[in-house]
C-alpha cells in the first residue's frame, strides 16, 4: 500500500503518525502544505481507510449590537445629574431608537419617571440589566448556549427575534490516523523516488536506479464537468433522430413570414383573436408587397369569403390582401410545413420542422414568449384520425413518454382535431403538449392537395417539462449549473 501512495499522502500520514488526532488547521501547519493539497490528500487517504475524518458543527450565539434598553439604563446610571426624558432623547441618534429603548426599559420595570417640577428618569431595577450584561459577556467569551443560566437563557428568544443576537455555526474537522494508516506510514520505502515520468526524465536517464511510484488504478477520480451541448439542444437532436427513423424529411425556413402563410393559408379568419397584437409579434410597418391575389392566394381568399370549391361556406367576410401581406414572427412551425405542402404537391409525403416560434405570452411555468416547436405533417391516400392517434402514441413512446392522452378539441384548420396531453408528476397535472388533427378541405384544396393530411405541433420545452420532471419551463434557461451538470452526467451514462 505504501508504495502506491502519493508523496503528499505520505507526508500527511507521517505528520498524523507523530501527532495523533489533530484539527485540519493544525495538520496544514504540521505538513507545510497548502490547504487544497492537504484536503485532496485526506480524500484519497480516507477512501483507502488510512485516516478517519470527523466533522462537527457547533452553533453559537453572537451579539451584533447592544440592546437599546441596556444602553438607556447605562446612560441614566452614569449621569452626574438627574436626567429628564428630553435629556435622554437627545443622547440617542434617532427618535425611533430612543422610543424603542425607553419603551422596553419602562415595560420591563427597569426605570420609572417621576418628579415634582421636572419629571426625571430613575433606575428602579438593577438586577434585570445586570442579567442582560452577564449574558452578553458570557457569549462574548465563547460560552455555549447550553451552559447559560436559566435567567440568561430566558432573554435569548426575544433578543434573537429582535436581531440583537444571531445564531452562527462553527464547523471543525478532526483527522486521526487508523491502524492501517500507521502500518502504511512505517513501511514507507526509503530512497528517492520518481513521481512522474516526463520526456526530460526519460531522455536524461535520471530514472535509472530510482523507485517509480505505482499508480493506484482503483483511486477515485475527481469529478469534472466538461463543456457539452445544452439539454434543449440534446433533446432537439433526439427528436430529429426520432422523426428520421420514422421516415420523415426535415424542412426549414425563415423566422419572418407574411401573415398569409402564418394564418390565412390555415383558414384562420383575419378577425381571429390570435392575429391581434396581444398574441402576435408583427414587424412594424413592414409587409410583403410581392404577395398578389393570384394562384393559391386567390384560392385561399375565395375560400375565406365564400368557401370556393371546398364545399364550405367560408367565413363570410371580404378578404383583405393588405392584412395578409403583414410580416410576422412565426407563431408556429405549421407555417413551414404548409408552405412545403403547397410547393410540392406529392401524394405521399412525411415532413417535419423543428425551430423557434414567437408568441406574445404572459410568462409562467408552462408558457414562454420564445420557444422551440416541432411540427409535422403526413400526406397520403386513406389517412384518417386513427392513423394520427396511432402515430402520435408511438412517437411519444419513442421519446420515453407513456402517460399521454388524446381527446377531442377544436382548431380552425383541422377537423377532426385532437389535443395531446401528458401527465407531469412535478406539477401533478395533465398539461397540453400539442394540437393535432386532419387538415380541413379549406386548407388543402386551395393548395391543390386532394389527399388527407395529418398535422400536429408540440412544443419542445413542454415535452422536456415531463421528460425531466421539471415544474417550470423557465428552469431550462435559468443557468442553474447544478441542474445542467446533472443532465451532463445522465447524458454520459
């Protein structure tokens, strides 16, 4: 054992063998090593059961200021003449301090005020102030709270409540050598040894005839936290791999789009509340002047007004091209998938997008103004809501989420529509994960798509809320190093 000890360990063991059980501070002085070196050596030696380390915590009471009532009694007692109330008030730094001191001293029966012409302040109880003085003196000398007299201990709760006394902790570490440690210390090999082989040592040949210290391969390695991807990035990567494994192709696009693709193409009426300023970020005074009422745009406009050729009645209002031209920060990634749907009218297609979206939300544990959303569509003959339910169930299962439910809901651009909810143990509630459904004819037919299209759009952070047992989405971006490091350890395992 002794041959595998580091020179620092040997030095610490030698000091303990001659000194016995000592405090950490004494050991540092005895070895002439730095505190970090001794602390590291003790960790190694403790893991090898060569030393025993005992840590103790002792609470102590400490006075941070003098009680004002005690100061008032001292001023009265030391005065060379009778003092009036006004005289005493002038001796204090503020009227509030005097009022507190006078009220407590008089309430405790330590003083009285009387006199024929000018009322004077008299000390009527010297025992009470003396007990308080003895308490402060005992604490200043380091006397523990457990050894205070009954009269002194009775004063402590009130003084602590008032902030005159504060409780602190004194931590001490005692180190002792074990029997195995003594044996290792006495059997340390003599002669000069080499702790580290360097190119210089090898080239010079100075290693010849010297002892090489063996390496303890069972010693605990220090914990370290290398740089790595943020957990959100890691999860997005996992989501992408899941989509690709299920036959999907990723599409990407800009963060800014005309309101036409963000809303109108999805059959969201131009007077819908979600398009108002309190929900959507518009680019002030900016619009896409290239957008004209021709082709798919004209089809969508007619669908809004009267249903066009979709079999619908539409929304029954006059569609405004200027409203459709307004530029917005995308509020969902369906803007990317629906544009992909319009550009390539394939009969069979699976597409997904994972990007940031922006909404003017009130921030809380499950809402952010800027967050990641993954959006997907499946295009194919004969697809229906049962296929959608089967896909979503399998998709969430691949992401490690089994407690997922689907129930009917309403969205302007899908029918039937389903809301996906997942159970969060951290908040003990079912929270919404995504909307989903089958695109309405009012969405697909104006884009010249004649086969069913399944669509869904979960938020990445909502999924992570459940996946990592968080109770607040904002924790993902709060910079909590302990949480980030714990995620790093999970990723390495």
